[in-house]
C-alpha cells in the first residue's frame, strides 16, 4: 500500500454555495407550501435533503496532519493540504499526524555480547511519512513503533560489549556516535513497512545491572589504575634512559654497571613512587 493524493476542492467556496442554495431552497419550499403547491414543496424538501448530505463532504485538515480517505473500505487517497477542503460526502476521513514525535523506551535489562547484564534505554524521534502504510499495513502504528524500537534496542545491546576491550573495537559506553547510528539503522529497518521515518535515535540510559554494578566498578577502577601505572612506568624508563645518555655524553661521571643499576633503581623509586621521596645526603665517596 502506497500513499497517493486524493482529489479535493477548496472548501470555503463550496460552503458558501451550499449555504446559499440551502437558504434558497428553504425559502422556496416555504413559499410553495403556503401556496398549497404540494409537488413543488416536496421537490424543494428533497433538494434540501440532498444539499444537507453534500455538506458532509466538507472537512478540515490541520497543519502537519493528513486525512486518509476511504470509500466503503477502499483507499481513495490522502489529503495533506491544510484548511477547509471538500470531497465526496460518502468518503470516511481518518486524520493522521505528520508531526515529529519522540518517546523514551522503558529501561530494558539485557545481556551484552559478553553476557554481562546491563540496563539500557533509548530516545527515538520519528514521524509518519506514508499515511497509507501507517494506517493499512500495521494495526496500530504508534504501538508498532514502541515495540519494534525495544526489539531493535535489545538486538543492538547483545551485539556490543558494555566496555571497550582488546577483542572488540566498539563498545556501548565509549563509542556513543557509532552506537546511536547503528541503533537508528536497526530501528529504521523495522519501521519502514509502517511508513515511519526515524529522524534520530540515541541511548538515554546505560548502566550495569545492580547485581554486578559493584564488581564492575571495582574492575573499572583496577583497569584505570593499571593504565595509569603503565603510563608512569613508561615515562620513568624514558627519563632514566635520557639521564644516563646525557651523563655519558657530557662526561659528567663515569659509572660502572653496578652503579648504573643502583642509579636506575633510585630514579625509578623516585619517579614511580606515590609518596614524596626523602633525600639522603651521601658524605662519603660514590662507592662508600
């Protein structure tokens, strides 16, 4: 089912013509009845009924809304031109909003690709672009959007890890842009048959489930400490290497391998230690 434009006429001129005709027929019928012209009176009465039926062809289309027309169950077209319009009085009219809408899904508890239970929710911005598909291809397009969004969210959450590890290049927490784009594509694929276009989709809530939240927090803290220590050690080794090279290059002092090892040990303690070092004054020689 594809949307097509229904032929309609401007409603205001038609309204004025029908009102004028109704008044004329009513007045003429009264005159005929007073003159005891029964045949003319019945004719004017029937004409007035016909004009009254034609009045039902008038309908109003609000801005950013469409009206789906049906003729005894058959799809006749969609009217998107806002204002007072006129069409076949036997058409049934069903208004459909074309405005941009959004909703936030409920918090879903799912397992990520590593099996860790997480809580996740998303905000989706969408609008109807094909009124015929929205009305006739699905039973309730608004409920369809909600259900399919949660389905796509569950599918995406099980395809990525919560945190970034060496085995995965994209994670839910660290690559929000890529994740949101992937979610938008997943939802759009499911909603295309309902005549709905997804304008934006983004994660609004992401956290570990309560039963493992404390353990995962400790894991994150440990990972952060290890990463920081790694950077500190790399910097310290680089500084020690530079110090030994400059001492040897400028001939400040000649050190044997044992004293080099002692110097390296002392420098690493100074550079990698968490506390401020306590200086020791050597009053003897370099070897005593």
